[in-house]
């Protein structure tokens, strides 16, 4: 049944009354709950895709008719027939649990029966200082600045892309990372060698901001309910992106044409091209810069608590992975061959 009544004579659709309107479809309800919690667009699309796969896998049965057996069978199929990783399997489970607990409000007495796949503990890929310099030597323009900034601050890629002008303090050489992983804020350093380059970059970005204001372009996207509280803030210079996209784009959720921050895929492609040109055989991604930042700090003698704070890790055990890279923590043993 359509959610709209027959159009009146002027051709404009007329909304149905509450008594006759059809209830939202399950996936529409899920989309609404995801947006209510301010999850990213990528998370929204991923969760909806996994729920669609789960329903199709079980013969288009309604999730209310299914339980632990169907969830387990679906997850097992992912591992046995598609050979997905443990993280992908857990991602699918998170989407399904969100459907049951947050959207359908269904009690899950069988939740303990569903086994979460364990992610293999792998050592991070770390570049040497020589490799870092070689990598930067094959990057250009804004991508080169972003790469150096991420290596110099330990920021994640999306933290860098979502950086706002107001959170860059050139005089104090600080960067405020807003809503990092786990929705936490933190402060990290701004390398002194990048202050001049950042100042010049921001001057160029300000020209982009002025042209958008002259053309009356909609303001940049604002976080959460702040857009309702202060809708004009998105047009201000302080809330503008530090790394804006060259072209305007349509917001897929609202349909509003505005300037988005740079796309993560373009940076990932740039860093992989640079690694190939530099002859680096290690698998290099944006996160490799963060791993290298942490490892090189610890090599320089900084304590693990300081590194933990700069990285924004909730638990120091997460930061401990870099002691393994350094071959410390009781593993600093000299081989008998070297004696």
C-alpha cells in the first residue's frame, strides 16, 4: 500500500491520515533508528545491507520469526562459504543485533548462544623513518599535507578528514580531535614543521569558503542536534572543513547540495600509489601512518601512557601492541647466535 493518498486536483500529493497510513517498513524503521543515533552514512548502509542479506539467506522470513539458529547459520555461512574475516562476521552480527534490540525491541534470551568470531591478533604494519620519508616524497598537494599531518599527530583518516577550522590551534600548536573512536575528544600536538604549511593551506581554504558564501551555498554538515540549535553555524568559517572537497556534492540523506570534506577513497588511492612508487613492499594504508607515529614515539623513549593519550585509546592494553613491535616487554632477549 502506498504511503500517500490519491493526489488532489492541483497534482500535489496528500499525506494519509494517521488512521489510514501504513506503518513504515522494517528497513525504513531501522534507517530511522540509525539516524536518530547519529551513526555515519557508511554505517547506515552497511547495517542495512547485512540485514537484507540475513533476511534473504533465510528465505525472506520476517526476523521476528527467527532466532539464534538462523543467526548462527547465517554467520557460519559467511565463514564457511565466503571465507570472510572475523571482523566482517562481527560486523554482520552487530547489524542483526541492532535490528532486534534497537529497532524491533525484541528480548534476546538466545543472545548468549551466538558465538562472536575472535579476531586474530596481528602485529601492525610499521614503516621505518626512511620509508616514511620516501612515501612523502611521492605525494603531492593536499594529500601530501594530510599524510604528514596524520603521521605527525597520530590521527585516524576520518578524524583528519572531519577536522574543523576551529579545532586547529596554530599558535599553541594543538589539534582538538572531536568525537574520535568511541565518541571521545582528545588533544594532540600540531608538528612545528607543519605550522607554516597549515597556515597557507587554511588561507586557500578560506577563499573557497568565501566563494561559497557569495553563491549562498548551504553550510557544511554540522554534528548531531547542533544543526537544529544553531542552523547558521554551518556557514561560519570556524565550522568549515580543513580539508574540503573541490566540488559540491548532494547530501544523500537530506538532498541538500553543499561542500563535503574530502573523500577517504581518494586519499587511500593516493597513499597506495605513493607506496608503490617508493618501492615499499609492505601493505601501506592510511592507518599505517598512525601505527608508525605510535611506534616511533615509543622508540624515542616516550612512555606508554603518553602514547595512549595521544592515540585516544580507552585501554592501555590496546597501546601495548606497540611494545611488541619494539620487541620490548620482556622480549628484549639477545639471541645466542648474536653472542
